[in-house]
């Protein structure tokens, strides 16, 4: 079965990018990654086929909150679901991202099972059916 869905993951922490990439390797999701927040925003704006954006909050040069703010201003990206990931669990941060229209939030460090549950919320439980050979 092919879901043909794409996830953009923007995080300046290579360890998280690597873990998520390895985790989703056998899924039917296409994962696009970058550690550069400016590149992540550009990718979201030009790629016509992004079905979910995962954003870290704390990144140098541009925060995930700033990216989320820009995404919500543009008609083409305003409806793309966003999952924020951060070590911040303070009420102000959580209220801020919810006021900007974030769809879900995952506290770092996270268990892969928690990430799986979030992804299932967006794509259903069949995301790990093996890709068929072409």
C-alpha cells in the first residue's frame, strides 16, 4: 500500500534528524529533512507536496515559532499541519504555539512510540506497511 505522503522535518539537532530518518525508513512516508531553519521555510514554501511539517522550536537564526508564523500567513502553507518538537514545556510557549495554530506538540526528549502515535494521528496506523517494489 502506498500512502504517498511527505513529511518535512526541520531541526538543528542532527541526532534527532538521524533518529527520525532511521525510524521512518521502513514507513510509506517520504521524509525531507534540513538542519537550517531558513532552508526549511523555503522548502515548505516551494514544495507542493508536503503533508506535515515537524518543527523544532529552538534553532539558531530562526525559531520554529517564527517559521510557524510565516507558514500561517501564506495561503498555500496555512493549512499544512504542524507538529512542534521542543524541550520547552512552559505554559507561555505552549499557549503561544497553539495561538499560532500548531496542530500538535511533542516534548523532547521523546520516545519513538510517542512520535509514532502523533504520526498515526495525521496519517493513520498503516504508515509502516512496507513500500512495494516498483
